[in-house]
C-alpha cells in the first residue's frame, strides 16, 4: 500500500493551524517530517501520532477533553488502537453542548473494554463546526462512532 504524504500547508489545513505553527512543530521535533528537496512532507502515520500526542497534552488545557487513564487489567490483550477525527459542520453551539455532554456521559459510564481511550472535542463558533478527536480500541471506536451517528441523525431529523 502506498504511503500518503502531506505538505505543511495540507497539515495546517487539516489541523486548522497556521503553516508557521506546523513548521515550528517540525523544527522542534514534535512532528516528524521528511525533507523532500526544499519542502517537508508528513506521513499519515506521523500526523496521527502527532494528533494523539497533542490531544494528550491538551487534556490539561481544555475542559471539553478527558482521558481514561491506563489500567493494566484492562489493557491486557488489547493490541489494536485506532484514531479518528469527526468533523461536523452546521452545528449550532447548543447542539455542540448537547453532543459533548452526551459523549461525556457515555465516557463516564464506559465499558471496561474501552482501554485507554480518549476523546477531545473542539468547537469553532464562527464556522459552527465541531471536531471530535478519538483514540482507542476497536470497541471504543465502534461504539463512539455509532453514538455520534445516532446523535447527529437525531439532530438532523429534528431540524428537518
């Protein structure tokens, strides 16, 4: 399978950051990149790892973020982890609050199989856009994606 490479500009767009910020992350070693001629390229794997590490560091800064800490008895046998970004457009602030509160409730009543899962949510008020960053095992990912799907379908049904 062919590896996907992103330019600094593409990474900046994906992360909703300025290209100079991405360049600083590369220069400081926080984001792995490969030099191709005079330009930097970032692999999808390196980008996923960066997002995961960034989410962990933002845990302390954002009240909308939380992490289930590692518990050795839960982690035994869990060898597969997945990351995902859900980008929801046309989400009014009240709907963002409802979705984030419901996801928080789901995480608080989490299944022990959720392993060391994390979820981060960010709202861009001017764009009415919500982004949900997920990292965890397959069961966590499946249940969380299904929950978000149900919540957004329900909202879509209420709005039409």
